[in-house]
């Protein structure tokens, strides 16, 4: 342990892995923001904190169970010539759920009602326990992807746990301002939902051994986000000009 504290390579590994975990955690925070948006406003921050704490607990447990986790990558069946492991199955099912959730939320934004009870996806229409179940299920998928990345980049379990813990801490701090920003701007929320659709497709592709480099996805999202930021700035200036003209 003391050797790791004085080893520059260990610190470099910790920094690199932490940054990567933060990047990989962006989709987790976006999902938290969207899935908690139907809860009463007073419950939303609590649900996001609990969700991220569950994510931390799940990732640490997976890291401590490395032998079992590695066993998940062993093929147990084949489909159309593709060998499938439990990891592949979990990723594919998680991707399907993510696509379903993002598509449902997009439909709510466009049509205003999907449940047939008149809630229309408004804040307060969701049940706290049901939201936590959804968060827990997706956390399992995101945690599996995140932990497998950590295993591939570091040799020491202490470094992996420290990187995951720091990354979750950063996400806890960023969750509230990011969620508030997404909820204030419907076009940003639509962009975030489109991002979740992309991640869902990527997870399904990973499950069938068609790996899509995450760099391509994140570059596309970053480019679209930059355009949306320019649109927000232009819209704000137009609104300011309109108010000055009216005065």
C-alpha cells in the first residue's frame, strides 16, 4: 500500500482511470436526470444521490468479485455463429431497456401522455420505489461496463476502487446542476435522450460482439452539444434583443 503512494506510475494510472470513469459515467448521470424528472421536485435530489451511491456500491462489489466477474465473459451459448457470454446478455438486455426508456421519454415530450392516466410525464407522476428499481437495473449494466474497463487499465484493486470512488464523487457533485440544466431546456433534454439511444444501440452491439468505439459516439455527442450550446446562446441574445425592443 505504501509503495503505491510513492509510485508515480500508480498515480498516473489512478488519474487516467478516474478521468475515463468520469467520462463513462456521463451517460449514467444523464439517465438519472431523466428518469428522476417525474418525481416530485423535493424527492429528485435524494433519488439521484441514492442512485449514484448504489452505483458506487455495485462497482466496488464487482471489483471485489473479480473471479466471478471474469467468469461472466466465458461463452455459454452461440447465436448465428456468435458466442454469447452472460456479460454479453446483460449488456444487450440493458441496451434494450435503455432504448425503451429513451423512446418512451421522447414520446412523452412529443405527445404529452403515455400512461393513459393523464399524468403526461409531469413531475410527481412517478413512484419513488419504481424509479429506484429502474436506476438499480441500469446501474448494473453501467457498472459492469465500467468495472471491465477498470480491470483492463489497472492491476491493483486499490487503484480501481479509488478511481471508481472519486469518479462517483464527481458525478454526485455534477448531478444536480446537470439535471437542472437538462430540465430547464427541452432541446437539451431531447439531445440527452438521443445520446441514451446511441448508448443503448452501442450496448446491444457490444452484446453481439460488434464493438463500436466509444470515441466515435462521444465525439458525435460532443459536436451536437457544442451546436446546441451555440443555439442556446443565440436564443438568449434574441430574447434579450426582443425585450429591449419591447421596452
